[in-house]
């Protein structure tokens, strides 16, 4: 049915589109390995140089602590809440679930202004907590939605069987359901990790102390201050993007499926 | 001691223990999302500089969104961005996905990995890359000079007329892959016999697209539109890093105005009003698009 000409035309389209998607990224990677702005380093030396001048070590450490904290706490809280919504019937479950859904739609812009001023009153701005707790809240909204959908879809028989065997509710969740839910939990984990790692507005507003800057924030400041050329900036950009990109290359199915199915929060 | 009936009750039975499981998540959610949202509504009714005592002004901050030229422009810019973030990617994505779906070519998995990649790169990194591309000595100008169009070369992000489309095009680049992958997944689920029936009726590729493909992926189009329209409305990092709303205010958008007013101009009430309005607009748009999607698909 499909002619040879159409088939080769398809390959041309595929290649052109792939090149278009990759070109800006490759520009940065290529510049990062290019000749240094001041002529001292080149190749991998640029990364060491950017690491030193741009303080990316500090920023990456902060980003890593923030992401790990947000992922661990919000995954645990989401499993608990999703379990309640997905397998139990209780008064107010409908309205309460809509309240959680609201959190998925709500843009950070709507909450960041009062959050900043209220946390400032409490003396909590410029702390680790001001960066992580709002993001835990956002991720719990998504995670609850995500785990509820999973538990609703196929946990009924398992819960019933567990109950007949006399297992407690806690054991049913942690020893029966959670091991089976591993794919859904991995998807949620990588999405929350990516969103947290890439988040910009919340750390920008909450933090002025340089030691508390996350990697994207550090990169934005580096761009503002460093004007001698593009090589080291490009190296910094590659450093900031690499952790999530590497994770994506290994777990891309989880990334793509998660972003398409849980397609509510961006 | 719990009654034996409750410990033995199957799922679906009313269970009060559910509240205990909900509590920790809900507590964080309520403290760091719900309460700030309500405070945002409250702040939006005041004229407050963030330091001294605020003054009650009622709905004046909301009226300003309609009457203030700069703010009206910011919302107008968001509409332009929607064209670049949503309309163009959905149209291009439909075209690409349907062409690719017709012939099952090899290497589709690799292709998917590549065109989806922009989605996982931090927006700040994307912005740094495109700032370079649009720069006076950037690769876009190099390209124009190489093909003899020297007169078109310029600092794209510093141009009053072209800065907004330039920022918008980054959105097109960013979203097209996502939309195409989403639509390809939808088209992959279409029953092949529908196409055979259409071909037996003598339908060409265009009729086939209009009669079979398009109606079958309405749900996916709704999802793609919701995602991309919301992304357009929430563009903050991109504008902050590439143009800071400039030149003049030619690329200012609502989410940038929230930041600018609250933390640079000391107009906290106005910023809160914009944030609340933005939330309402996003809720309304996702409701409307999903309504349309639901009505037209019988799933």
C-alpha cells in the first residue's frame, strides 16, 4: 500500500524533526567542549573551570538534597493518601479528592507571593525548608492523584484477599500493594525528581543565600554575572541538565508514559 | 477494641482509618498550597508594599488588570504565546504523526526518545541555549549570513517587534515533540480496519485523515491542548532568563508580572491579584477543553 517514495519521505521527515529537536541542545554541548573564553582550558577542562568559577559543586549538592528530600517525603505521603482514596470509602472522599486536584492545576505563581511573605514573618525564608516544603505540597497533589488511579484500577481483590488472611491495613499496603505498584511508584519518582530538579521560581523567590541556590538558579545567576564568553556558560548548562537527561536515557519509558498519562501537571 | 466487623470489612466499606492515611499528605498540602492560595486571595484585596501596613482597596487590583495598559499587554502576550505553544505544535504534530503513522517506519522508538528530550531539560538550560542562538553573533544570524540574507541578521531578543515571536518559537520547539509523541500514541490505538474501510471507499490520504484519524484522536488533542496552553500561561523561567520582559515590556507575561510586581516593584496586592486571575484562567481553560474533548469522544 505504502509506496517506496512515501517511505523514504517519512525517513526524511523523521530525521529533519529529530535534528530540529536536537540542534539547540547540541549547540550548547558543542560550545561546552569548544575553545575556552580566556584561552586557558578546553574540552573537559571547561567543565572543571566552570565548576570552579560558577560554584556548581555547591549548587548541585543543594539540588541533590532538595530533590531527594522532596521525592522521598512526597512519595511516601502520596502512597498513604492514594491508598486511602483508592481503596477505602469514607465520608467526604469526593470533595477532598477535588481539593487535591486543585493543587495539580494551581500554578506556583499563585502561591509563591503569600508564601514568601508568611515564611519571612516566621523567619523561614533563606532556609532549606522554604525551598522543599512548597514543592512537597505540589508533588503530593500530583502523587495522590497518580497513586489513587493506580490503586483503584486493580487493588480490590488483593486487599480483599489480604483482609481474609487477617492482614492488618498497614501490612496490606506495605507488603502486598506497594511491591506490586513498583512501576507506578518508579514513574512518580522520576517525574517528581525531574520537576524538583528543574524548578526555578520557588528557589528564586525563597532564597538569597548563595549556598542555598539550586542548580538552575545558580546557572541563571552565572549567566547574569559571567560575560567573558559562552564556553563556560555552556559547560555550566550541560552540568545542570545532565543528571535528569541521564536518568531519562535509562528510564525513558517511565518519563514518557508518566508525562502523557499523568498529563495534568506540567 | 475495634469491632470484628470493621477489621474484617472488605474495601468499599466505610473506613474511618482512611483519614489517618490522608492526614500527613493533607497537612503539608493544606499548609503550603491551600492556605497560601487563600492568603493570595486576601492579599489581592489590599494595596501593600510588603513592608508597611497594607490598605484595603477592594477589587481595585482586579480592575487594574483590565484597565492598566501594561497588564492588558501582558495577558495579550500570553495569548500570542498560546499560538506558539499550543496551536502550532498541535497542527504540526497532527501532520507529522499522521504521516508517520501511515507507514510503519523503523527507528520510531529512537525518534520518540529524541523529540521528547527537550521536555526533560531544565527550562533555564533551554533559555540559555536559545539566548545564544538568538544573540547578535549567534547561530541564527550565522545561518542567515551564510545564505546571503545578511540584512535580516539582528539581535532577535532585543527587537521590539520580534522578541515575543522569538520567545514563542522556543515554546514551539519545546512542545512539538511532546504533542507528536502523544498523538502518535493515540493514532497507534486506531483500529486498522477503519483505514481499510476508508481505502475501499476510495479515500485518499487527506480524506482518510479527516474521516478516520482526526475523529479518533480528539481525546489526545484535548489533552495536548490543555497541557500546552497551560504551559504557555505559566511561562516564567524562559522569559526571566531570555528577556526579563523586555525590550520595554514587549515580552512581559502574567507570570513574569507576578514576580516583577511582588519582588521588584513592591506591589504585592497587584501581584496576588494577577496570580489569582491566572489560576482562575487555567482552571477555566482546562475545564472547557476537557468538556469539548469529552463530548466529542465516547470513551
